[in-house]
């Protein structure tokens, strides 16, 4: 598998944007494709993990909502990740993520992830230096293990400028329905921006692998970021996957014919025959 260069924050084109009409058209098409992918995974027993990382207020949540709108919640699970509780603090940091990996036929999204070990835990001195320095190797081994086991893994990082982040934080402050998202840490973390940039670029360099590459999403415009993220997800999850609806078993088809007048072309389709 060919390795691509690791992304770097300062290489992102932060001016990328979409017009509303183009955004709405592409969103509709991508959501339909996601529905097809989920159905294919359900019937084939495939599974996938989508990792959402990024700056505070970068648009991860709004992208996850657009994805969730296209998927049946019975086989799509979103795990919002915060600080570990005491049970997990006393165990290996990857345990709580291993326990949340998807079963066969399901897709799981992590809203923040195991990369907290090399980001917030590193920058905020929440983990001894020796432990976060060893985490890159542990994470690569973990991702190799799950991808070798057949789980498809997509890793996205949403990048915004400090100025755009401040604008969005003010919008949260002024909107009663978004105010719950605002916290003291949002402002405190801005004071460590350069430290986070260093940690993020090092994370890309050490954990963007051929089997689990990072995708950097320029997110100063949310519309562009959503489409870019969903495009990466679909490209990876749909690769070499038959997305055509599954054929009906003959018993079900025979019973259906007793109740409906089914034209020949539809019968062929229901049997999975294509020209």
C-alpha cells in the first residue's frame, strides 16, 4: 500500500468554500450514497470506524449530524469522547475504545478519540511524557490490528483559523441553543494554540500510515468541510464494495408474487440479475 505524505496544518487551503446550491446538491447525493453503503455493510457484515478530531468549534458535530441523518441508528453509533472516568484511568488508555468498536455490519463514529493521548493529554500535562511519547507506536499497532481484522478506518481532522474559532465561540455565546457547547476550556486552550499546532503536526507525521492515513479538512467554511469529510468517508467505505441492493431470497420472492403483479424487469432486479 502506497504511503502519502503526512498532512501539515500550514499547508491547508483555508479559503476553500462552496456555494449554497452546490453544497445542497452534493449533500443530497452524498447522503444517498451513505445510505447505500450502510445497507451494503449490513448485508455483507463489513464494519467501519470514523474518527473525528479537530479544533474546538471546527464543525465536527454539524458534520456528524448530516451523516447521522442518512443512516439508520440501529447500525450506526456515535461515541462522544470526554475525559476518562476513574475505571479507565486505571487501565490502558485504548481499552475504552476497544470496547466501543463496531460489531459486524455496523459503522461507528468517534467524536474525539484515542488521539486525546497525544493532543490534550500531552499539551495539558495530563499524562507523563514517557507515556504520551510511546502512544504513537501503541496507536499505530492498534489501528493496524483493527484494519487487519477487516474494520475500515477513516481519520479526519477539522482545521480552522484562530480568528474563525473566536467568531464561532462568540456565536455560541449569543445563541441560547448553542450556549451549552461553550466551556472555560474553549478559551483556555486558545492560549496554547501554538503548542497544539506542534502536537497536531507531530501526530500527523507519526500516525498517518498507509493503512490509516489522516485526512486534513479545511473547515473555515462549514459547508465545504462537511462535503469534504463525507467525500473522504464515502471513498474509503465504498471502495471495492458492491452497493447494489441485495437480492431477495427465492422464498420471499415467491410469496411476493402471490400478492403483487411484478413485472419481469423488477423480478430480475429482485433476484440480483443485472445486464
